[in-house]
C-alpha cells in the first residue's frame, strides 16, 4: 500500500486525485492521510477543508487515515464505508507512551467512531513503554497497528507485526516519523522474521 501524505505534498497542482487513481489502477492500494499539525503532521488549515479533501478523495483511494480525536472522524468513517473505503483511526503521542488504560481507551474510542483499524504510535523511552505496546495486539478488539517511535521504538517496526500488528510503515525517501526504516530495509527484515515470504 502507498500512503499519500497530502499534508506534506500539497494538492500537486490539483492533480492529486488523478495521481492516486493511477496508482490504484496499477494495482497498488492508496492510503490517504492528511495529518493534522497537532499529531505530527503539516495540516494547518480549517478542519472543514480537510474533511472536504478526505471526502473528495474517497473516489480515488482504498483507505483513509485520520486521527481518532478528529471531530469529523465519525462522519468520514460512515461515508468512507458507503464507498467501500477502509478507515484507519490514529492516535499519536510524541512525548511518551501513556499507561495501558489510556492506550486501551484510545483503541475503544477509535472503534466507537468507526475505525476499521486503530493505529497507535507512541514515543518509546523505556523498556516498560515497549512492553505496553507489545501487549496491545493480543487484547485488541479488532485489527490494530501499533508502532513505537524513536530510537528505542525502532525494533517495534519489525517485531510488532510478528505479535499481530496489521500495518507497518516504511519510508521511500524521507522519514515521516522518528525510528522509521526504509521500505527496502523493512521488507528484508520482515522476511527474516517470517512475516513476509518474499
């Protein structure tokens, strides 16, 4: 799957939807993300404009990724599902890893709002932080993506898929989150760990 970070690329002179549709026609599903600045993205515009971009993009993508705290998540999820588009509801904490109760509450909130996959990405500072992240997939109430951020979280990018995390993100040219591996490195490691076959 190719993640299109519209908050980073901009609208590509108005051609972004055609570009997404072309990638899809080539057999590569597209995940559309317009990450808000409050959760590590570059989107600084009005929320109504961001929602309009997501809704417009539903014709050209396979999935969308939006923060579980976004006011429009529930409306976007309902509309996306009518179009057969999957929804990733994201929770990011770039300051640390909250306690288990907070992480479980974030997952539950994302599911209530209509997320098909809940994504939890937190900064790992201690072994205990990493252990809390590793416990999440086993108790998740549905598909979950768990990522550790930072140098200590880098191992989670490879190990957590072995524990049931359903998505992992690799970079093509430039990292969009601390601790991210390149797609090539990631694919090689996942083969070594038995998550991928080729």
